[in-house]
C-alpha cells in the first residue's frame, strides 16, 4: 500500500527500514514514523505548521474541547465500514489516534502530514497507526488502495484523492461551520464574514450527506491562548484581542463544524 516517493514502486518494511526493489531505502525513526518527503518536493526548510502551532494544538485538543468532533468522525467511519483509512494532514495525530482506537475492525490506519514535527508527535501518541512525512499533493500511497479518506481542514489534490481511492471509496471532509469561532473572529475583523457551508463540487465524487455539529465551551486562559496560537489567527493578533485575552480568566467560545461525506464515482 505504501509506495516509494522517488520511483513509485511498492515499499516493504523490514528491520525498521522501508525499501523498494529499485534500491531506494527510508529509515523508520525511533518514534515509529518514516520521512517519505523527497527533498525536491520541499518548498521550504520546515514545511507545514510550525512546532509552536503544533504544540498549541496538542495542548488544546488534549483538553477534550473537540472530542465531540472526534466522536462524529468515528460515527461516520463506522457507518460506512471503513477498512483502509488515511488521515490527510493529520498534524499531531489527535484524530488519527481516536480513529485507531475506535475503528477496531479497520485493516490499516495511516496518518500523513508534511510537518515533520507533527508526524513525530503523532507517532509518539499513537502506536497503532502508521505515520509518514509526505505532501498531500504527492501521496506515498498505491493506486486504488484506500476505501476511506479523512480530511480535517486539510488541503489536498483531487486527482491524488481519486488515484489512491478504491472504486466507491468514501471521503470525509470536515470544514468550519458558518459561525465557527465567531466570538473570536469579531475581535479581529470589523466585518465578520460567515464561512460558507456549501459543499465543494469535486469532479469524480458525489456528495452523499452533510451534517453540522456545534458546541459552546468555556475556556480558561491557557486554553484560549492555545486556540489562538493553533489557528491562522496567530498571525492576526491585534491590540483589542491582546487586551481581551489579558482581561479575564474564562472565555465563552463557539465551535461549529460541517462533516461532508462523498463517494467516488
């Protein structure tokens, strides 16, 4: 199922090393992940989310604030009897871990992210899944081998999704709901724009269902700071937001997500 990023031949694992029949070898790190991101496909020295953003996300998710989303994701996976599952843009592995634990009938669970620090953290927290550093636009996965792909806020290339997916395979996309984090975004933007909840038209895929989930939460200051740091808002902080974060100990925050299930045609 795993292919060489250089020649696209099948890779096999032996003695903590992945290798293909053309002699390309990739060592498995002590944490259990493998770096399959070819140097020529890196567009920066450290692609993907920064270590600080990943650590903030790990702290926030470990508090259970998005456990309701993880539950909804796994309910969808169980409904469609997923067997070979890939979590694209898995980051520090929170959702991959819940999938590995709850989808006990799955044959394999794979986590992929372009951020090496994220994959290292994911491999440490979840030993049941396989983790690879790779680009979602050049996946080290064989043709027609995946029957369920999960994308939580992660960009990807549709042709790559079609290539790795079996006929009639499923894709679960998680996108922000219309008013997701609106209580935070009002502190950053004068004109608050609602997120679009319209499902993306994806050639080769048919939308089967769409479900919206929402939850209000009370965050303490460390969790609120982590939330700001783990999102793109980390680069948009203004004086009003800084004052707000320093003015109180508890914050009410709203979370909204839309889960969209597609099937390959």
